[in-house]
């Protein structure tokens, strides 16, 4: 019985541990999670849907409109009273009596109309507005794709920033353990009278610095995980990060550093700028159309009742032309639309120039980061060897403690440079992908 209870308890503990454990998070998974769960990107998608709905509204301007009107009236105004009777189809000879015409009794009526209006020609306003709406909807979609790529770059920065902080924390703990070992060694030598007490105090001061450094790195780890959770829309990330900080391969010719120029891939902001320029051009056409004549067709039917059986019905059809020969506000709007067209065209040119600049800077950033990493690896190897030799000489009494501490500081500096250069490689490659429009970390929206 006891054995059975132990087995059940063991199964429950294992199941609980499995439920509590979190799946490792890859950088690819973090990017996709941000695209689906981040509130900022969901707001951007809502803007896309809004633009698409507006575009549908512009397309529907060419369709006919149906207007229904219902009304009731009671009046003794002479003209209205006569007209109401006429519309009710109940005019008689008595209604032409001058006394009746001049002083009619109050009359009531109820009825309604149905009117269909169809634009035939509007000076190109409807066609231009429809095209402008379609371009703006497409531009918003392109902008959303760009926002996704920018978010992916920020996720990469937060993801590997977290790994840098966590690796720094491991190295700080290694340093603290090393210092503790040195304190034990020096403390024993001080007790034997072979070393001065000041040596031990210097080590304790160095130990205190390492403790303070650990507290600062712990804060950086928590801040980085919180920032990563903000980007992915999930709150602070607690699980392990599975994608290694060091790239699979390094080198200036790796990845998008070769032939990375704008236009080789999809840059949403450049596409959006081009579509916005086209939309502004169509908007200028629509504004000019306000000063052209418009032709419309109107078909309608109406009824007016005195009672359910006493009523009049009528229909009509008309083709009309309206032309605002002069309208100062419309002329001003046309002028403003032309200025917006020029502004959009210039912004498109500037965006292209900016993209070319970003590619040049990003490519140089990748090359510089990879060079710093190669240098950092050599520096770390040299610093570790120097520390080993100085520590051995110190234990033999041939070198002062300050030289050993200086060597440890050099190792820490080289490790920091290693982490920073690896981080810079990841970030600069993501920046180059963003600049050229290539998928960041190979993830497509």
C-alpha cells in the first residue's frame, strides 16, 4: 500500500514538473509570437482593415443610391393645401372657389417617396477617388509589413540582449568563485605569516566589486526579459532561450552582406511611399474634377394619402447637369492637392535615398562587428593565458597580487568585448536585413 502511494506521488510530481516547465523559446518563435500577440501590431492590422473598408467605400461611389422618405403633414397654408389635394388626386370644382383657395380648411396627409440617383459623369472624381483609396489601402498593408520587420529587429535585439546579460551573469559567478578560492589561499598564507593582511583586504574589496557587478547584471537580465515579453505580448519571458548567441558562421560574405541593395527584396516602407505618391496623384485628379461639370440621372416615385383609399401616386425621371463654374474653396483644395502630390513624390525619392544610405551603413556595421569579434577572441585567449601565468607566479611568491587582479580584470574586459561583438554581429545582420528588405533571422511575415 505504501509503495503504491509513493508511485502515485512520484507520478504527480513528474506531471507537475512537466506542466510547470516552459518550452525553450527560439528567436524565430519569439518573432512569430510578436507578430501575432503584440497589441501594437494588432492595432496596425486594424488600421489596414480600416483602409480597406475606406477603399471599398470609394469603389461604391459609382453605384446608384436609393433614398426613402416618409412624412406626414397638416396645414392650412393655401398653396400647400391645394398642392396636397392635387398630389392626393382629389381636386374638385369646389376647390377652385376663391374663398376656398384663399382660406382653406386645415388638411392632413401622409406619404413618402423613393428616389434612385445614378451619377453618369463626375469629371473623373469617382474614378480618381477609387484609385486613391485602393493605393492607400495597399500602402497601409505595406506599412504593416514594414512594422512587422521593425518589430522583428527589436525582438532580435531584446532576445540576444537577454542572452548577453545571462552569459555575463554566469561569468560574474565564475569570477566570484575564483575570488573566493583566492581568498582561501591568501587567507591561509596570511595566517602562516607568509603574506600581508593588506593582500587579503584587497581581495575582499575586489570580491565586493564582483558582488555589486552581479547585482547590476541581475537587474539587466530581468529588464531584458521584461522587454522581450513586452515585444512578444506575453509579459516577462521566464523560459530558456534556445537560439545560441553565436551565429552559425561568421564572415563578411555570409548572409545578406553580398549584393545587398534596396530593390533586391521587399521593403514595405519604400512600397508604401510609392503607393502614397500614386494616391496623392489620384487625389489631385479628384480635386481638379470638382471644377468640372457633372451629369446625373434621377428616377423616383411618390405617394400621398388622405386615407388608405384616397391617395395619389406619381413618378418621375430626370437627367441633370450641374457645373460649379467658380468656387474659391474648390480651387484652394485643388491647389493643396497638387502640393500634396509634390510632397509625396519628394518623400518617395527621399525614402529611396535613405534606404540606400541605411544599406551602406548596415553593411559596414556587419563587417566592423565581425572584425571586433575576431579581435576579441584573440584578446580573450591572451588575457586568460596571462592570468594563468600570473596566478601561478603569485602562488610561488614571485608576483604581487595586484598583477593577478589586473589579469583578472583584463579577462573580464575581453569577455565583455566578446559578448558585445557577438551581440553587434546579430544586431547588425538584422539591421542589414531590415535595410535590404530581406527576412530577419530567415522569418517571413
